[in-house]
């Protein structure tokens, strides 16, 4: 049950403006959350991050919801005796946030998990949060963190939502054309000169405070992709080695391959230019792998391959900090299922749901993401394939063979938590 929708339903415009909820409104929200879980939702989720905004760019209605509001809603699930609690937070005030987390769990008896990443603005902050989780667990409070298996990164390119010349007034002349047509026109020297002249003028508005121009933190994404790139391979470093202006260098990259080039910018979990913090978080006893965003940001983020990265990078390829393969499989299968209340899957045992992947581990690898235009009205989405998945079995029926669908669709809607099989 999403807090934002429930809050707007109960409070209307006051909810959208993040005004405090009354005791009566909190009770209504708690009743709706419990009703949703009783109908089959796995739990209740809320957002307390500035990264989540409305279509008009405004903060989410739940950003500053009070502890009393969230604890009251949690109690509603506690009275029902079912459902999990999930939170996305910036952890700007760790003392305040964890005091609220602890109240939510202790007063409801329901387990809580939240998203945890390494911030470039506080590279050591995740360790303090892990310590708070240890203390909560020692006190008998079921609080865990969901962590990514690599950096949370953005993809740029002519096919994507964002690219370095998006706001260039000369590029605007061809923005409505298809990507192959754009690449063809951009290949002409005269057009390139006009674009670079406009870029050099300093009058081009940079999206996200210069986000699309951070070339020192941007990398060309190859096939297979390197998700822990070296700083010497950044767009800025490569341009400097060739003695070229970085805008000139990145322009040619974007035009290559009929405009299909993808640029990757690790945004979180990459402070210091390594994934060491990710390994530390994955190895912690009270975390599970998560955050594999496979659809919400269809033209900017392609993190649906996090599970493949979990196995390949941390179980096979990395030159340091590797984790035992059996541990990674347990984390990804059993532990993530239990985190959301699904106790009938994730292990190979009689009576459990027969969902199985057969993997050629030595040849397992993610491929470079592709852009497909198959959403309604020709909308685009990032799709990422992988090699090495030999068989995928759902409920005892093979649904994929060699990475291709068999046409079988045995999956069914899951309503609510599932108990451990007798």
C-alpha cells in the first residue's frame, strides 16, 4: 500500500501540501493500509527522499510525514497481524529517523526494511546506519536494509531521456526526429560546429545542476558493461588523453553506432571510485540485495540486472571482496522472499514453490542495455539481456529456455504473506 496515494485520498490537497495529519486522518490511513494488506498487499511503503518528486517536480506528499502518522499506520498493520513496512529515506537525521523506525516496529510488531546506499556527500554514513541496525536487532526489533549490488547509475544517450546536448538550442532543431535521423544529421561537420559553438557559449541550461555535463564521472558503457570502471576511462580523461575538448569528444561518441551509444554515470554507491562499500553492505548479516529498478525510470535507469551482477561481480569476477556463491544465492532467493513475508519459496525443499533457475555460472554475463520502442504510443524502455540463464522454471513449468520464452505462463497473482510449508 503506497503512503502517498493513501494520504491524498484521506487528506486531499492538504496531504499534497505535506500538512500535518490529524489523529482522525491517521486512523483513516491506518484502516486503509490494513484493508489493503487484508486484500492481498504485502505491506505498506512510504517515501522520505528528495529524489522522489511529483510530475510537477514537487516533493512527494509523504516526505515530511510525522512519526506519529507513520507509527499510527504501522499500528494498523499490527492490529491485523500481517504485512511488512518499507521506507525510502535520505537519512538526513539518523537519530530522528531510527527513533521513528524503532517505534514503528516495536508498537506494531511488524518487520521493517529500508533502502540503504552510500551517498557521495557522506561516504561513511552507511556504516553508522548499519550500526543502528545491529543495535535494533540486538533489541529484538526486525529492522533490515535493502542494498544495491552495484552503483545506482544513470544512462545517457540519444535514445535515452537524457544526454549531454539535450538542452542545446541547435540540437532542439532535430529533437523530434528518430534517433538514426538525429545521428545522421549530427554526423555532418557543419551541424556539429553549430552545436559545439552553442555549447561553448555558456548559455545552455544544464539539467539537474550540470548533471548531464559531469564528464569526469561519465563512462562509455561497453558490451559486456563494466560497472566498476576506472577513473582513467572516464569521458573527461579519454578526451584529455586525445587532446580534445570534452564536448567534441562526447559528441562523436553519441553519433557513433547510429546513435546507440550509451554513457553510464554511477551516482550512488561509488564514492572513491570503487564498489567496496557495496561489498561491505552485502556482507552485513542484516541486509538483503534489492533496489534492482527494472521499470520505473524506463529511459534513464536499467538496474534490473542487479541479480546478475550479484552473482557475477561478487561471486566470480571481482579481484577482491568476493562473497561465497552459496551465500549470494541464499541472500537473493530465500532472504529476500522472507523480507517481504513470502516464506513458501526461496529454498529447494519438499512443499515449497518450485521456482528454479539453472545457470551456466562460468558463462553468465549481463549484456549492454538496449532501447526498445514498444510501450504505448511508441514509448521507449531500456531492456537488458543476459547470457548464461539456461532454464527458468516457475511453479514447476519451464518458462524460459536459453534466455528465450517458451510461451508457458504459469505465474499467478500472489495475495499477501505466505506461511512456511508444513
